[in-house]
C-alpha cells in the first residue's frame, strides 16, 4: 500500500518510509506531495490541529490516503515553548541554528525537554481520520554537539538514549527506536496492520 505524506521534503519522505517499514517484513511506500499542491499554514494551537489540516489538504487535493505530521519541542523551563512554533521560534524565517541558539540561551542546561509528534491519517473514501501521538523525553545539553538529525537534536539528550549522547550523535536506528516520530509511526503502523480496528481522533 502507498501513502501520501503531506510534505515536499524528500528528507522527511525518506524518514517516514524508513519508520513505516513493517516488522512483519512488508514495507509501506511513502510518496511526497506533488509540487503543485500547497499546504495550509501551520497556525493551529496544537500539533494535532496542524497535522490534521495538512493531511486533509493533501487528501482533498489528490484523492489519496494521506498522512501528515506536526512536531516540535517543549521546554519545561519555558512553560512548554516553543511548542507548535518550534520551526519559527527565532522568527518566521529562522534557520535551525537560530532556533537552537535561542532555546539554549533561554532554557537552563539540564532542564527538561520533550519532543512531541502528532501523526494524522486521512482516508476520504472510507471517511476515516486518525491522529496518533509520540513523545520523547530528555533534557537540554549544556554544549550542543553532533552532526546528525536536524532542528534541536544537537541540544537534546534523550532519557532513553545512550548516556551523554545527544539525538544528533545517534545512528538512524538508535534515533528511530526512541524518537517521537518513531513512536508515532509505530503506533500508526500497528493500527494499519491490525486492520484498523479502532479510530481515535
């Protein structure tokens, strides 16, 4: 089965195709959104609202079963910020580095962090909408390090990861096992492989 991922990013498409590799051996193919299809702005108050809006837009524009994620980081010392504004924490057109530097300036080293991912599934033909969530707890590194991953990974020390290593220092396999996206994808995969027995939206 093929799924349409509501993104124009090839990096994210590859990541989700890897995450949706079934434990039973089958592989769900993931396509990126056609260039001509535009997604709505991420102006929802929650990750769930943004993920659903993107999945619905992709499904309506293409007629295909679509998935979409909205993810971000929440800092306990900042009352949950940047949250849904994670990608533009330092400004509307901020780079990953600028967002990371702002977080490191504003939150104390060692304080609690949580990555959150809402993953939406929309099948218009079957009138099914589902949103699953994945979370990964950790703390803020005093000295960002590592070249893997993206976003806030160099400053994120995961609770479930190897001691002292940031998310940006982990292999894809290590990261997928504990990441918020990995956990959300496995929940969706389990639901799909079980024949979609329950819908919670």
